[in-house]
């Protein structure tokens, strides 16, 4: 029996408040629980406080802590099993994704179908989710 999206959490990490709000609204409409962070440092704090999400959507160029540093620290300090999908306005978002060993990428400006497809293909199965202490 397929698992509903209602028990899946996605962390959106982007310094553009409008993008965070838009992506959160879209994903919430699809039934996902969404958390947001404005930079990598805020995202790490979110992970430590609220636990691992089922997917992280990660912008690369952000102040305070960029996507490259966040991805490195995610893998070494927090979790190596949380899938990451990069979303970037860079000329080659696939290259940015490969640099941080992401499962996928989405170009900016965001296209709704591409966003939903990337999320559904890469969201971690809740069977792998770790129950909170």
C-alpha cells in the first residue's frame, strides 16, 4: 500500500523568502509537511531541533552558509541518508547537484511539473524514517 504524502516532510533551504513561500505552498497543497530555512546554518539548526526530513530542497548560493558547506556538514554531522535535490539558477544546475552528491536538481525559474516530479522521485520512503526519541 503506497504511503501518503501526509507523513512526508520536506525542508526547503533558500535565502529568497518568496521562493520558500511559493515552494512551501505548492508542496503543502500536495499534502507534504514543509519546513523552511533561509541559509545552511539555519537548516542545520532545524535538523538538530526537529529531526531529519524526508527530502531537502537546497539552493546553493546563500549568505551565512551556502549550499556547498551545508551539504558537507549535513553528510558529516547530521545525516547521510537524507536525499538532497538542488535547485539553482546557475547555468548548469546538474553540475551543482553533482558537486554535493545530490539525488537530483531543478532549474530556476521553477517549473511546477519539474518541482513535483523531482520531489516525488526523490523523497525518502517513510519506511526509512527514524522515529523521534
